[in-house]
């Protein structure tokens, strides 16, 4: 069985190893930053952070058979506010026509923009390479559990939510988009600039041009990356689109990857999430449906969720004994449920 739980300080070494495998802005390969993120996450789960700008939730995927952590994902309550904007590239199409030549062209442009309205954000997802392609679709588990948590704690999140998808990277985890665009103005490597964003965004607003830039001025191998995702990210993009996320011509200034956006209240998995009362007794063979179930009745265990079969009777839910034990469900305690399809 695989259990999704909140991250704890003991997870720092494992998460550091995972961060070194895949580049993600939300999880830099820095032990101090990861430890700080887990500390903030622990306070968020405990309800100790009243300021939504401070709240973020970090999940880890644990192989119950070994106790090892094999993946992580996160939710950020607010991404950007006054004085700390979300920074992105706005993509536009400009039409030009010459009457004398009776010909024209359509050009794509990018322009650095800021957003202080503060949408929530789906944080970076990392799954250990040895577990990719697993029959239980573990990447999907890490991704979809965030919608379960959103549905369980809707009031803590903003009306809009964005997802940053990685643009195509080179084998050494760099990107040609940064080399041909960002590095012309900021003399930092891609990883250095990305890591510095954890502390300050001022350098981006001060050094990157604010004017509209025609992509035709960049080499083809760079401009063709704008709004694109790498091969490994395409399944995640398809999953998000199934949940109502859409691309609105906004991209990441570092790798050119697209930002997808959705209304939280319109996300199908969020809408279908509800809370039921746990009733002891195995769900048994009658449990034909599957879904995410979670419980946080025991403060020592914290948030724990599994994908499980279930049966619902009125406002009560029955689970297989193993699933109930994995999430710490006790007779009469509230259990969150998000039904999911068999292919999820």
C-alpha cells in the first residue's frame, strides 16, 4: 500500500535526494530551504498560520511496505501579493500587413508582466525514477491528492489556482530558453537564477526588459520552447486539462513552460469531495468504487490519505480494514472522500 501524508522533518534527506534528481523551482536541492518548507508546512497543517500568504502544504508519498518516501507534491495557498508579485511572460500575436506589398506576417511577442492578485498554486511534483510507470499510477496519486485536500479545506485557498509546467530541459537540466533570453540580461545560470528567486524577485524586475519583445529576434531553438512542455510533463498537462485547467498565454520567464489556470470551484475533483462519518466494518466485496480517503483525527499522525475502495451508506463510509488503519480512522471520526475513476 502507498500512503500520502504530510512531510515531517525526518524527510529532509530523502527530499533532498529527490530534488537533485529533477529540477523544480518549488523544491530546490538545498537542505536548509527544504527544512524551512517542511517547518512552514507543519505549521500550516496544524492551523498555526493565520496569514494565507505564509501557508503551504507539502505532501510525501510513502511505500508502506518499506517505510521509504518515494515522492512529493505541494499546495501553495497564495502565489504573489502586493510587493511580492507573481512574475510571468505574457504571450501575444501581432499582425502586420503591407498594402504596398500586399503581404503580411503574424509575429509572436513576449512581455514581462506581474500579478499581485495572489492565486493559489499547485507545487512541483517529484516521483523517484524507480517508481515511474508503476501499475498503481503513483504520479497520479501525488497529483490528484492535492484536489482532494483542496476540496476538504476550500476556505484556505484562493478562487483561482495555477500550475507551472516545466518547459523542455536539456540532459543537464538547463534550458535553451534561458540561455538565449534571460541570460542576455541576467548573468546567472538557469539554476542559479531559479534558486535566487526563493529569496528575492527584485533582480528579475530590475534586470529583465519590461518592453514587448518579438520572438523572431531569438534563435528558433529558443522561441519554439515558449508554451511547450517536455515529454515527461505531457501526462501531467493532460490530467490538469481534464480537471478544467487552461492555458491563457502565460509562461515562465525561466524555461518558457506554460502556466495553466483553473477556477477552484469548477474543478471536478474538488466539487465531488465531501466529509462522511467512518463506520467500522470492512467495506468488503460490495465496494465497487474507489477514491481518495483521508483522516486527520489523530494529531500525532496528521494528514494521511490513501486510494481505496469504499462503500457509502447515507452519511457514513466503510473502508477496507487496511485502508482505515493506514489513515488512522476510528469509529465515528470524519473521513474525507473524493471518488475517482478507475483510470485515474
